[in-house]
């Protein structure tokens, strides 16, 4: 782990697989399956400017990441993005969070001073926008 980089690293433990840990910094997402005799990641995925990570509540192989104004959905079995919300916000996205009970509900917050709620079954548009600029 290179914590000396200028980016803000993101890290998340697996929800249904607590032995899994994902970490992102700069241009790479790393997965560790613990315990491990190696200090090297189990998997590495290329990604750019990751600001935050969150595991899907009901799927142990899937997680989301946010980068600049976009949200990406990943499947570790395929080692690639499976879906993308382009221009989810008007400014950089700081964090994402899944609803622990509503498996299809994702929230994202941004420098544009909004929180967007998304229904993962229909990513064509925001479910709702909360504006905290006022």
C-alpha cells in the first residue's frame, strides 16, 4: 500500500465475505482475501481516480466505486465494470453508500452539494435528489 500518494484512498470490508478487503488508490483497485501468506493482492483491477468503494449488500462478488462525476459497478468474477452511471453529478463524487435493507438503493454525494438516490434496477435517471446547498 502506498499511502504517500496525493489521492484519497478508499477501503471496504466485504459484507457477506468478511475475509475480503478492497482498497483503491489512484488508478488501481486491489482485493485481498485474508488470511493470506502473501502481502500481495489476490486481484488487481485498473480504475482511475477512485474516491470511494462500497460492496453490494446482497452480492459478495460485486461492488461499486465512484470516480470524478461517475459511478461504476464491478463484478470480481469478471474483473471488469458491469454498469456505469455517467455524469451522476455535476461535480466530483465524494462518497457512495448502499442502503443495508433496500438492496437496490444507492446514495451518492458530491461536491455539487447534492445527494442522489439511485434505484439499481433503473439507472436511466436519479430516483431523487437532495440539495444541501441552501
